């Protein structure tokens, strides 16, 4: 038997750097090297784009997501390379931000 993909997710222009699956909500959330984070349904439909406001972006004017985690309550926490944490709702609304100088792994 050969494994076949359940869905093909599209929308990123650059390589994927992090991803998470929230089976309870039927969502796949992924972040790419030079682009926004995207929320897809498990069927492959692009639902939302999670973008950080321009005022929080650094001098390069881009944020690189490093880690993503989603909760069954519908919150998505994204950690960016520059030490910025963002919490989004699954509806794409930015709910909170926090900056840290610590190395997060």
C-alpha cells in the first residue's frame, strides 16, 4: 500500500518553517520563511492569513515564524525569530503580543 496525501495545502511562496495541526478544530496552521502564517482546513481550503501589524515589524519589514502552536479553544500562538510572540484567534484577529530576549526552542 502507498500512502496518499489527504489534501495539498497551497498559498505559501517560500519554504515552510513551522506547522501545527489542531485536530479538534480541523485546522492546519503553517508559517513560511518570508511570508505570513496561513490557516487551512484539513480538506486543504485556505481559510485565513495571520499577519502581524506593520508597527510590530522590524527594520527588515518581515517576520519569520519559528514556532506555532494552536489550542482546542481556538487560539494560535506564534513565536517569531526576533523574539516576538503573537496570539491570534482562529478568525485571524491579533489578540496579544509580547517581546522577549530569551532564546526559545
